[in-house]
C-alpha cells in the first residue's frame, strides 16, 4: 500500500471524527442554526451575515487576516534572492516595525491571537534580515559602520521630510 493512500485514509477518518465530535444534537449538519422560526426563512448568506461569528464581526477578521498576511512574509522571503542594493530600506523598515508592534499587540489583547502574533513575528524577522542585509551592503561600500549608519539616517530623514512636505501640500490644497 502506498504512503499516499495511507495519508488519504488518515485524512478521511480524522475529518469524519472531527465532524461528529463537534456536531450538536439536532443540528442536522447545518452550520448556522438559530432557534427562532424566522431564521428558517433566511438564506445561507443572511444566516452567515447575522451570525455571532459572521462576516461583519471582528471574530471573522481575526481568523482570516493572518492568512492574507502570510503573503507579505512570503514576498519578503522571496526578496532574499534580490541583491541588497535593490532593496528598499523604508519598506523593509516598515515591515520590521509593523511586525514588532503588532506581535506585541496580539499578545496583550484579550483573547490572545497567537496565529496573528506568529505571522507578525515572522514579518518582523523578515524585515530585520533585510534591513541587516542593506546595512551590511552599505557598510561594504563605505568601509565603516559609522558611514553606513549615517547614510541610512540621511536616507530616512530625507524620505520622511518628503512625505511630510507632500502631506502639507495636500492639506494646503484641501483648505
């Protein structure tokens, strides 16, 4: 018997066991069941929309957001192949800061969201690795760590000033 067949059988059995373990008596396989007769007339979309853990609640987003955020982690990992001179310091600095801030936030909220904390931790790690690569590349160009840090500092300050100037122009136009 091949190993793929064993894995498939294990998947089938565990899936059936999971379904029967969490099925409520009288639920008859419906996922979003309420006790009032008015809900019997609702469509599947309406029951999903009005569910206590449905689309319009924070619980829906808390579970699905990490799945979408893994795309950022994968994109950052794919940038490991790019040369360091083509990497953006501000973009990777933002990934690093976002990962650190949101990892901490996920661990202090109630209830703790460990899945979102994990994806943010890895996002921060990707940012740290890329910023380190940029720093090391610039250090090899200048020959010293102080010069590389000064270059990074000037780049960040210049970009911050440019963004502040653009924001001031937008505010000036809107008033």
